[in-house]
C-alpha cells in the first residue's frame, strides 16, 4: 500500500514539473514518441527479415547457387548451367531458377 502511495506522489510531482515547463514536456514526449516508433520499425524489419522463417515448407533447406562465370563476382546461374547442375548434382534434391530483368518505362512508345 505504501509503495502505491509513493508512486502516486511521484506521478503528481512529475506532472507538476512538466506543467511548469510545457516546452520541455513537449520535447520530452516528442523524443519518446520518435524513439519508440523508430525502435518498433527497426524491430519489425529485423523480425521479418532475420528472425521469422521463410514462408516455404522446410525453408531451412533452401540455398542460393551463384555462377562464378562472367565479368561479375557472382551472378544467377544461366539456363544451361542450371540444366547441367540438375543432371550432375547429387547434393540437392531439386533445382529451380529465377532470372530478374530490369527495364525502363518512359510512357508511350518505345523506351
């Protein structure tokens, strides 16, 4: 009971101090709001990217195979490489390929 009374006294005292200095109260509340929202946003990204498993069955068994050919350090495997890997590999159950293409949309007509 004494503890609850002391907390009430502390809250009233803090309220009186903040009421005397409204600019300080505004800055303090704004800082807390920005800090809490930044923390929430960062945790949401970290949780979805690093902590949650991928939305695939047995996602811990997925891997990416990069090609070492070409002028870049790593690139997605080409179609013939993928077929060759499927035929020769005994380490993987299945192979799938994805190729990303970029383009420019400039409006009407040819870009």
